């Protein structure tokens, strides 16, 4: 009898052990694991996860990758047994890298929230939905209107316009900026533009966001593709016909900066945002996501009502009708290699986040997202001034939005090499023709 009892206990123990190993009966196997791309939103996502568990009983694990390490972190995490169930792909190029992990979610309630499903990422034949954009963002030149009004009130200004809103091309922008530089002591600023951050990992505003504009104009003239982004994806090489336009605005930044050229290689984006927030400069290139950085800077002096956007004017023909660069590289995908239960719980979480009153409140008021979902009314737009500016430009029928062509750039290596070339140019070790050569040669070699 004792042997039978011992054998029974041993069998039960073995079964329980197997259940633990395989995940059977383990509630954590159904956990939602969200690998977050945005470090600036990490704390908010933790709040959201806690609130969701309170409302539904489902736990959500949030892990945030450090800045500029998302691909590396995803590569490590996706190979683990407890892999992310929700992850991000960086547009069409990112999808190509991660498509073997992306679930077709075309028939999900979450995907059906899209106000325009052409924004979604489909496979090469145009079928299915494998990644859904969750935020629309815009970038341009952020300016402090209080400083601009002070300039336009000067009796000896050298321009014939009376407000920043009347700047509609590069020639006017250049005239205003250079005159402001000459009068910076009168205006109480240290420079017109904040630091052009060119330290390693901090140069994305120039090698990606600024480069977007000249390449948009090149690809928009493609005879083979009506979509400039698609033209970029299929371009084996580029002519870089708008190189001079790229140089126009980049030179304007570095020649009218708060920081000497020789020191720009040590400056970060945080440095430039602090310079703007503290009223040391009048302008800085960045996107609407920068509001959280501006408002949280110690010593911030810029009123919300004075924070405005100008497009990235480069001297291209017809730019008077140009708007902000608006688009997204932020797409949610569901890991097709996790259990069906985890897939559905992950989709349920995303649907809750972008459709429930609680979730939408977080999205609008704490994450500050302008979303592409039909579940948001006009009254549920973010209250921050830069997001409102993006919406204003989107709704202005006289302005042509510049799409995010950089989602078709061939690789991160391409961007890094362009950034390095720009730094060498700023430091006087290269000429602009060398930057041109880098852009064209690296595009060709990386696209191969």
C-alpha cells in the first residue's frame, strides 16, 4: 500500500512538473508582452498596463528598449521562450525584416478601427494586414512665436513681412534667420537655431528627417510609380537631384546656431530641446513628440500658445504650398509564433487601448498621439500645442503634406554613413560634394 501511495504521489508530481514546463495551467503563458519602441512613453505604458489589468484581470508586461536599440532588443527578445506578443515594425523596410513573425490581423477588431486601411502594411501582393499604424506624427521647424513677434516688431528689420506665418519659402526663411542672427542681442537670444546635434546616435534629425525632403521631391517625379514611397523602395540608385536644397537648409542651421560648428559633434537632441525650452533660441527642427521634452525641461520659459510649426523649406520649386512632413514609422504587429490565446489577448488589449474611454484618454492626454483610428472624435485630439499644429496642417487644403519617404531608405547603415559624412562636412574635413557622393554610393551599395 505504501508503495502504491508513493507511486501515486510521484506520478502527480511528475504531471505537475510537466504542466509547469509546458505552460499548461500557467496563467503567465497567456500574458500580453508588449515590447515598447518609445522610451519617452515608458512610464505611461506602465500605467496603462496596470489600469488594463485592473479592468480586465489580464496582465500586460511592458519592456522598453533603450533609445536606438529597438531592433537589437527585438532580435534578442523574439528568440526567447517568452517572446513579445506585440512588437513594432519600422514601416515597409522593417516589415521585410520581421514578416516571418507577423500575424495576418486583417479580420481583427483592432485592424478594423483604421479610418483608412491603406495605411496598413500588407504583403508583397497587397493581401492581408500584417502591421497597423498607431500614431500619425509630423515634424518641421518648431518656433517660439514670442521671439518671432519681437523680431517682427523691430523697426529696422530687413524683411517686408510681419509674422512667421508669412514665411512660405526658403528665400524668406533665410532672410529672416540671417537678420535675426545679426540682431540676436536685441532679441535676447544666443542663436536662432538650437544645436544641430551630430553626436553618434543623435543625428537622425538630419540624416533621416531632413534628408526626407530632397528625396521626396526626387521620388515624387518618378514616372514609374505614383507613390513616392514605393518609388523609393524600388530605387536601385538615386540621382540626388535636390542635393543643393538639402545643403540649403542644413547650412542655414549650422551657420545660425547657438553652438559653434566644431562642437556640434558632441551635442544631443536633449541639448537642443533644452536650449529651445529655456528661450535661448527661436527655432529647432523636431517633431510633435518633442512637446514632452519641452514642457519637462527645468527652467522652461516657452508658453504653450507660442509653440508653432513651419515646414522644412529648402528652395524647391512650388514649396509655397508645402506642409509638414507627416506620416508614421510606428506599426504594431502581433507575433504569429505565440499561442492563439496570447494573440487574441494582445489584440484585445490594443482594441481596448484605442477604443475604450479609458484607453483613449491615455492615448490622447498622456501619450499625446494623433491616431489614424475612427474611434477618436475631434474632441479627443491631444491638447498639446505641437500635436494641434500637426492636425492644423493636415486639415489645411492649401498645403501638401510631405510623406515619410525615409521609411524606404535602404538601411540603418545608409543613415549612419550619411550622418558621419555630415559631421565631417561640418568639421571642415569634407566638402559638400563628398556628402553627395556618400548619399548616392551608400544608397546603391545598401540597396544591393
